[in-house]
């Protein structure tokens, strides 16, 4: 995604010119998404039901809004209440899927066909299906459709793909049962402003706000837990391949760390050369810190005699609307299906 980020957010004359040449394809993409959504509403394309209730989590833009942490939180919410959850996602190799597998008592199925993946999960005992990154997956019926809007993403270009990072326009929020506004480095006032805008689109009592923050660190090898203050005043080399690397660096700085950032494209596949670069960078700092999404891919590459990587633990905390989410998830848990067709 790094080349795309340079195109989408670049301020140079070349970047602006390149975006201009993509205006036509973006218009065509937007028209195609609206026609597709209309065809599903009209019943021209089939929307399949599965034998268990479904919660879908997704967003309007590409990456960095917190949809995967929210999907993890929802799966844990059900597991803690004795309802067996399965997270079903498209799968990009060893990142989101492996992050979800680290959550206790959660079944994880990776399948680009979400209907097939959901039915496979049900055969393996799932009582509720949580779809990660599925707001645009209209081929499967969902009992609760959650749209995630990152405050930081709203400061980005509003162009649709391929000229910008947006999959759909703001009006697509009308499909959402609930909208969750997330923030990492933005202020709460900024989040409240976004929440008010969304309320004007989908109505009141359907918007929640959550903060995604670093709650602590874990040593990659030993699993030793460390507090947030561990990086205060320390030189930190932050390495990540995520949708919003700047927020990761900003959150470390808020904890008092002296940060250098190395960002790869989202879903980056780490190689031995990357590990050598991290080992070299680690000699000049106190800690190399990565996200959980990066740690699952680095774990099998990191040398046993190398310095301990610190893995930042991200926690989702509700700032408003947590009771709305609890009620919505509880209602889904009581949904039953006798008809497996559709």
C-alpha cells in the first residue's frame, strides 16, 4: 500500500497529476458500486442466509480504521458469555487471521467466499459468525451490520479508488445498523464531531465511539508483559506494515518514547532482509516495537539470539455507546434460524 499512499496523499505536482488521470476510473468505480448495491437491494443478486446469526464489521475506506480490533473485541464478547464465536475473513496470509487466533476460544476461518467460510465454521461448532472486513460483502445476510469510521481517515482525500482510499461514499453508511467512530491520535472532540455527522446520515442512537490505544507491551519471545511506561524516555524504532502507521508512531510518542518510524505497506510479507534491517536498527535504539499484526509474521523469522522485540498491545475502550453495542450483540445472540436456504 505504500505506493498507493504516495499517490493518494502526496502533495507534489506529480501526485496531483496522477490522481487527476484517475478521475475517470474513480467515477466508473463509484457508479459500479452503486449499481451493485442497488442490484442486491432489488433482489437481482442473491443474499445467502446461513444457519447461525452473523455480525459484519467493515469500513468505507482502505485500512487503518480499527475494524480488526473491533471484530476481535466482538468475538471475545461472545466467548466470555459462553457463545462460541467464529471470525470469518478473506485471509491475507499471516496477519489478521493469526491475530484473531491469539484470542482464546475463537474459531478462525479464512476463505474469500464468506458464505462458504461461515458454513464451514458452523459445521465446526460456531454459534455466531463475526465477519471481519465485510461491509461490502452483500452476498451474505447479516443480522448486525457495523460500519467503522476512523477519525484519522476523514482527514484523507475523499476520492474513491483508485484515485483515493475510499471504497464507497458516505451515503453507503445507510446500510449500517450501527456505526462505530474510532480514534487513535485524534481528539475526543474530533470524534464527537464525526459522530454528529454520522447521526445526520443514519439517525440517532445508532452511533458509538471507541478509543484504540496502547495498553502495554509484551516481549515477543518470553511473553513477559510490560507496562505503558516501559518506553517512556526510551529510543524506539517503530516498525509496522499496517494501514495507518503514523497513528502507531504518534501513540508511542504520547507514551513518551523517542520514535523513529519504518513503515511498510499494509499486509507486508516480511523477509530475512527486513529482519536484518530491524536487527541493525535495534543496535542504535533501546527497543524495536512492532504491532501484533506484524509480530505474528516476524515470530518465526526473528533469531533466537536477537534482542527482544516489544509487541504493542492495542485495547479498545468505549467512550460512548458501549451499552448500544452490548444490546445489539445480545439481540443477535438470541436470533435463531431453522431455514438453511437462501
